[in-house]
């Protein structure tokens, strides 16, 4: 349920940007979603659709670009994608710790009709 308020904020941002661009219609919205963001794509899609019914977002295509989490090896510094329950570096087998990637959630692109 916490996705509702987050998606509501995203929709408000999109509508404000569209208003400042004199958009008549928003055709596509692309969001970036990190796998460790704590957000569920299906919930985001449902709330986006519900919050878009009665405005210029109605019928807009929603693209969600997933971002895998990344680890950084404590021994050699290699950054690598985190695989399920595998924290070992593919280069030296050292232990990887969470890097910054994977917690993202943001608007990447908005396509409009003027």
C-alpha cells in the first residue's frame, strides 16, 4: 500500500512537468525501478493506471526499466551484479558488499504531445 503514495507523488510531478511544457497529452512514461527499492512493479502499474484515469495521463504507456542491485568486492574492488544469495566476486571470489545500485526509483522519461 505504501506504493500508492509514492506513485501519487510521481504522477503529480509528471503532471506539473507536463503543465509547464504545455502538453496536451502524455503518451509514454518511463520509470526506473531498482530491485532493492522495496516497491512492487505490479502495484506501481495498478496505482499509475488508477491515478491517470481523469487527466492527460489517461492511456499513457508505462515502461518500467528494472535495475539490478550491484555489489562491490571488498578485496579487489570489482563491481558486479548481485545474483540470488551469491555475494562472491566473479573475479576473485571475495565477499561483495552492497554498492549504490538497486535502490533507485525515479522518472526517466516523459513523452508528450503538444
